[in-house]
C-alpha cells in the first residue's frame, strides 16, 4: 500500500524527472532516439547533446513543463481565492527563457509584465481562438493531487488554470483530462482502464452540452481502449494518437503510456521518451500519473541524480510536495 504523502512526492518528482529525461530528445523521431541511445541508461549517462551545446538549457535541467507545474503548486498553497490573474502573475515571475517555452506562452508571459491589468486579453495574443498547445495540460498535476476526491472540482480548477494562457476548448479538455488522470491515479490501488476513461468521457459530455467539439478526445479515448485491448505498444499507438505539441495528441498519449505499463514507473516513462515527438511533455505527464500511483520510491535514485538544478532541486520539489500534502491531505 503506497501512502498518500509518497504519492504526492511521486507525482511532482515523477513529473520533473520525466521532463528532465524527455527534454534531452524533445522533437526528435523515435528512429533517431533509439539509434542515438540504445537504452534509457545510455540516455541518463549522457552529459551533453549537440543540439543544446550552445543553448542556456543544459542536460539535467527541466523545462517549462516543470517550471509551470511548480508555479501551480505554489498558487494552490498561497492563493486560497484561486485567482487566475494571480496564477498568471506567478507564471510570469518565474519565467526563465532557458526553459524552452512554447512561443504563444512565452509571448503572453512577456506581455503580462508590462500589461498586468489586461491579463484577460493576453490568452489570445498569438492565436485568435486561444492556443490548443499542451502547455495548459502539462502543468496541472498539482491540481489533481489537491482535489483528488472531487473530480468535478479537479476538472473545473484545471480549466481555470489553463485558460490564462490556453483558452481554446481543446486545451481546456486536455488540461481537465490530465488533471483527472492524476487525481484518479492518486486515489486508486488497482488500475482499470474504465476507471480512467469513463470519468473523462463524462467530463467531455459537459463540453458537448456547450456545443463544443470533443471528437478529437473521444476518438483518442476509443483508440486507447482498443489499443490496450490488443496490447499494442506505445510506439505502435503513437502513430494513431500522435506525439505532437497539441493537447489532443500529447495528453491521450501520456495516458496510454501509463495504462500500457501500469506496473512500472520506469517502463511507462521510458516508453514515453522513446516514442519521440514532444517527449519532455509526454514523459512529464506520464511521470506525474505514474508517480501518483506508485509513489516516490518507484523513481530510481539514479534518475533523480540526473537532475542538475541549483534552486529547484529534488529536495525543493519534494518539500513542495510535502507542503501540498499537509495542506490538502484532509
Ligand atoms: O502550449 P505551449 O505552452 O507549448 C508547450 C510546449 C511543450 O512541448 C513544452 O515542453 C514546450 O516545448 O512547448 O505553447 P503554444 O505556443 O501556446 O502552443 C504550442 C504550439 O501549438 C504552437 O506553437 C503552435 O504550433 C500550436 N498551436 C496552434 N497552431 C495553430 N493554431 C497552438 N494553438 C494553435 C492554433 O490555434
Ligand atoms: Mg518543455
Ligand atoms: Mg514539450
């Protein structure tokens, strides 16, 4: 039996470590990744990759996925009113260019500095209907932890947190789905496919009631169920579900990686990295779900030792998870 505090730690640390290992090969193809790194051990052993030799980001550091997840955790702890503008302020204050943000989000966070009063308009600064990138979903894990007993609240808070940078309905659907996956993983002792897929379908019905298109996510859920039934590999499913930067690809793919490897944090996150595409994000979301289910002891020490951070160290993230646990354990 995994205790709840270990699940909180597993979720935040699992999300961070997925980001750290996935960021080494973000946007690469699966063929390139498996040719360059025969195993996860080989990937973990690498100190530098040519592509980032001259960039401010270094191997061992995490990216925007973790930076923004930590902001969401602090927002939950420090702002009982859950004000969206406070959250955007927190994202903006913790913005560091080296973390490889998506272009739309980067623009919003920079604009916020000079125009904090206009925070409501900023979400459509780059995309007129709001972004459907996965940047709203990649950061919601702390919300799933905090409100795990109330999936409606999980989905609503995830949508509120997403909207400040990603107001497109597809981004909101992705954020709600990922936060719910974390909440469910935190609350269960045995994994069942229906236990994840059915509540997400009910959440999507509410978008349909508002006449919003949910077909991208409902189709993905059908494929997840069919793929698991046939025991398709994550790599095989990646051609159907997609590994792109869009919320409707990355979020279902992360759920598949977890559900296909429900017995092992290592196997789920390894699969998420070796399918290529948006690897830091898919591995981070997979790691958050798997860590919430298996607890922090499922994350190998050798993986955690890979983290090379000065301020936001493994201890910092573990402490933040402990604070969330103390505030939301009930
Ligand atoms: O979603 P976002 O914050 O990016 C997150 C990604 C993750 O992989 C991170 O690890 C980091 O690397 O970046 O950033 P956005 O710029 O809002 O969205 C990401 C991309 O999705 C955009 O650059 C577009 O390519 C695409 N996209 C859209 N394209 C057309 N029309 C998002 N919304 C639209 C749209 O409305
Ligand atoms: Mg990233
Ligand atoms: Mg990414």
